[in-house]
C-alpha cells in the first residue's frame, strides 16, 4: 500500500501534485492532465482509487487489470472442496490471486464465503464443479495440449509424500480439502499424489488457508525462481 506523505512530497503516479484526499489505503483523484488509454477508468480518475491493488494498476479498470494478469498467469490451478461452506475458501482465493494461479475451482456447494477473498475474486478466474467426478472430468482435458492435468492433493493421510522433496509438475492442479475433515475419499482416490507439509510441533494439522499458501509458494519456488 502507499504510505501517507506530506503535502510537499505527495505526488500522483504521473508525478503531478497529489490530492489532499490521498491516504494510506489508496490515492485521491488524479491531478493534472488526464492520462490516455482505454485501460484507465474515468470514474476512478475523478474520484480516486482506494482499491488494494499494485501501484501499477491504480486507476485501471477491473477488466484491464484482469486482461493484464491473464497474459502472465502461472501454470497451476487451485481446487477446493466445499461441502461445509468452509470459511477458509475466501483466503485461499486471495492467496491464489497473489501467486497468480490460472484458475480456482470450487467443488461442491456453489456458494462460498467471499469475505476472506477481500474482493480478489474479481481479478481471479473461479470455476464451479458440482461434484468431484465433474472436477475429474474437467481435469482429463485441462492440460496445455488438451491432455490430462495432474491432480496434487494436499492432506496428511497415510502414504503421503513430503511436499518439501516432491518435484511438482509445472502444469498441475493443487487440491485442498476443508478445515477439519480434510479431503474426501473420492478426491484422494482421484489424485495422482497426496502431499503433506512436514510439521514439527504437537498439532496434527495446520490451517487450510495456511497449507494452501505454503503449497502455492512451493510451486513458485520450483518453477519461477
């Protein structure tokens, strides 16, 4: 986020003097000659942009931001089972946006609590599958060449492989269960591998949204850096 600045030092993104409306959670109305380009939103230029977006995207339309993200998205998908309206789903969607996942898949109930997403679902493609079987059918042809997309489940059931030593495919879908019950038997059976995050304390499991963040970052460390 932008830091609050004194009136003497405050500037808009074009270098012009910033409005007194500028705050720590956004920027005020554009000051000076208006920028050109279809990606700018006239309403935001006039009223200010208080969204939680990168400075690069200040004053951009939502459609323009999504289009720019689409040309840079990473090769992994994220899938979440939603049988009990898990409150972690919103946080996982937000993390998927942060790590630039291709798409998020909600399996089960179509409705989910969007509060934790902090409106990032507007910039992240989200698809719904009624059942695990429907999700599996989608994965059969979801690869880059129309081939099957490997499913990597994240859980701590017997026979798991350690995520820290597993070579993740570049094209894959990361599948997460719900807080408490974890993944369903059908989801585990459909997965190519079940990965566990190594833990060292007394608790048996970690928060589902935390596990998702660790897993996505593991993929990034293997394929981006």
